[in-house]
C-alpha cells in the first residue's frame, strides 16, 4: 500500500515514525510543514523537518519530542553571556543541522536536496519531503499583532489570543518535486495528529496540493482528545477562532477533503456526529507514549485504510 | 601617552594585551585587521578581532593563542557526522560570538558597534576597533590560484607558494569611525609583531590610514626572529616573494612609515643595517611566553617610545 503522510511537529513525527515501522521505504512518503521555518542568527531553521527527521533517525530527545537526545547547550550558555536572544533553544548538536543546512542552501541546493542528504547521513530510508522548496511563512494574527509562528509559539509561548492565520508566500510557492506525484499515485493520504491550523493547513495552502487531495482517499487523525491538545495550541486556537475544540471540530475543519477519520476512545461519544459528516471512523487509543504505541496506532490506521480501499 | 596599536592575530593580540596592562583605557586604541574576515555557514567570522578580544578578556585558549579556553566541540563533532566542512575549528562557545555578531549585523549594527558591545560584555575596557566597517578581503595569490586568507591559512595550512596579495574592496573601504582620529591625535603608533603581508598591510590599505601614519611616530615590532616567524607564514611569505626573511626585511617592508624598530636579541647582528635605514632601535627579548612577558615587552616599547618623543 502506498501512503503519503502529512506531518507537522512532535505528534506528526511520532505517527510518521510509526508508519515507517510498518511500511517499506517505497511505500511511504512523509510531507512535512515548512511554514514554521525561520531565519535565526542568520541560520535557516526548519523545526518540523528536524523533529520528523530526528524522530525517524532515533536521535530525538525522548522527553521533549523535539531537539536531540543527549544534547548539550554550551553555545546557548555563551549566547546568554552575550545578552543574545535565547528564546529559541539551540542545542549544540542541533546547531550543526542548521549550520550545514544554511551552508548547502547558500551553495544552491534546494531544501528537498538538503533534506534527502541529511536523511542519508542519519540512516533514514523513508522519503521525507518539505512541502515546498520555496519560502512560505505562517503568520499568526493575534491581539499582539502579526507574529511569525516561532515568535508566537516559542517566544510568546502561544499566550497571545489568535484571530486568524495567513501563509505568506503561499501563492508563489510550488510543491516540492515529487509531492504532487506522490499524492496522486498513493492509495491513501494520512493527516497525522498535527495542529490543523498551523501544521496541516500550511501544507494544504501550497498550490496544487489541495486539488491533488480531492482525488485521493484521505484519513485524518485527530490531535484533539477530550477537547484538549496533548501538546501545543491546537485546542486554544479552535476556541479563540470561536469553535469549541473537539474531534468533530477537527473533522469539520478538514471538511470534504476527508474520507476517513481516526479519533480517541475518550471522544467515542462524538462518533455519530462524525459519521453524519459521511466519514468512516476508527476509534482507538491515539496517545503515543512509546515507540510501540506509534507502531500499534500506525498498524490500526493502515488496517482501517485497507478496509476502506476494499469497500 | 596616547598609543594606537595595529594588530593581527595571536602575536598582535599578545602585545596588545601587554599594552593594555600598561596603559589606561583612554591611552590605548587597538586597531585590528579584518581582511581575514569571512562568511562560513552563513556566519560572519572575524578571526583577528576574536583573537584580540578573547586575549584581552582573559578568555583565550592559552595553549593555542586563538579560540577560547575551556572550549568544547560538540557542534563541530555533529558537523563532522553530517560530512560538513570542518577545516575551520568552530568551538561551541566561539560559535556564540559568530552567531550574535551575525544577528546584530543583520539588524543593521556596524562591526564597530558589535565589537564595542562584545567588549562591554567581556569586561574589556580598552578600545578595540576593526580597521573598517566595510568588507575587505585579503586574497593570497598562490600557485594553486587565488585563495581567501582563511582558505590559504587554515584549509591549505599555508602550504601553497605565495606570488602576491591583494585586498579586495580596499578602494571602497572607509576607516572605521575614530580610527583616523586616533592615529592623528596619538603620540605613537605601534605595529604589533603581526604578519606584515596579511595582518598589517591590509590595515595600511584602508584609504586614509597610510596617509595618517605618515604624520605619526610609528614603531614596528618584528615578527621575524632568527629568520623565522614564531607562528604562521610570515617568513615563508618573505622567501616566496623573493626576500630573505629577517628583522631588517620587516623594517624595509614598512619603509619610510617607521621611525623606530623593535627586534629580538637573536637578530642583534642586524642592528647596523636597520639603523642605516634611519631608524632608532630597541633590541630585546620579543618572544611573549607568559602574560608577564607581554607586560615586560610593552613596558620596554613604551619607554623606548617615550625616549623618541623626548628626542
């Protein structure tokens, strides 16, 4: 079965890793949000690509889900001594990724090429793709004004109240090479349990991707469990936009793109409502605490997708 | 006594430190070569400014003379894993300097402003100035072709044979604010025992500096001792240009700019020849193995300069 997974940060990375444990390299393409990418100290930082790659390579920090395991912080300490901004946690090993990415981009490589090279070095055999090689920036419109995603998320700890989102550069962006083809030729697309507003929507905003998805089977996994997000501001964003956060709200958010929907046992009561949207459903434990959980959830989703293919 | 010291890397930094131990902050301005500056991994690296500042701040690596003491190399190890170029030794703490400099420059600060800020943070009370805030690049013309200084010096370990030098951007560069005024209003200018070709000459190539020096008393300290350089390619460069390396060759190199010349006891035999150039001379131990040596040599040079002032 050919699968394309759309992923953002920690939650998306975990399911992507689960899928990689179930599928061979030619069966899985992971398309990653790059709307969070930013330039910091002159370096190109791609938080979601790094989280996905570190997770797949088994070198992620198991406590936080982002950054690298066994990380040291000597540069960050020295930056603090200089009074430099330290709101973005730059680990010493993580810095090497940003430095080498910046160097390769400056030499003319595309983000896709750099990512493919990093995956090789890290022993990642599945295909990991940025959604686009073109710059696209997620702007969070808040009561403090417009904030880039990293400012909103890390610097302001997602405290400002959200009024809306926009994806700067989206109109000019092109899907990265192979992304549209992967979607068009796959059996199922899985929206990982990432933030719909700022992880999946930026991918959908890349010209051509939404159109390609309209012709695909798409299963989304709800990042909202019991009205809350496990991590990050997804639930808070729904509330501030004026929508009570729930699994059903996620299904409604993606609307007619979806054919199937996966959500947590805790929200089993929403099943009728979600089915009434015309979606097939899978109710299971969606919290991934261990690598075994990731593989178990991935297996269940793939079985669910297969049933859908047969139906 | 008001003193301006022109300095390059390790040797220059040591004498600058000795002078700072003898003179009050309003008596000493240190003008540093920036011809070695380069962009690496997108970061602005200023090797000589860093060596001078780390030395004055007492945070330099006492073994090497460059880089920081107690340095760690975690980022560099991770860069190696990525197959990234590691010929330039980027320490974790040192990296913070390059990151914050790059950030501040991108925010519109000048190199002089960034340097002044760093000096404040590091507790350096004497004035340290880049020769210019404009980019100027020392190109070493070799049998391998034209090389930027860092490529020649670090990547190729100064093995290629030198044919000449040029300072790209020199014609358009302006002396950093205060540099010409400091030279014009000082009692003596000291050329530290730095490489004449690639540490002092780039400073002299900044428009206005040579002219200002023609009206100043200038004492040079020979970096050539017994026909050799303590460190680096100065002697090799003299030979390859076709000039047998010696203290006298250094004096001749600077020519009519000089009024006084300091050289090592080992080269005492050259005294007559150097005096025949119309220079006053100081013969002493010029090797600085300890901070006490730096202060001793600085004291001797300042006494020598004072005698010249009285003469």
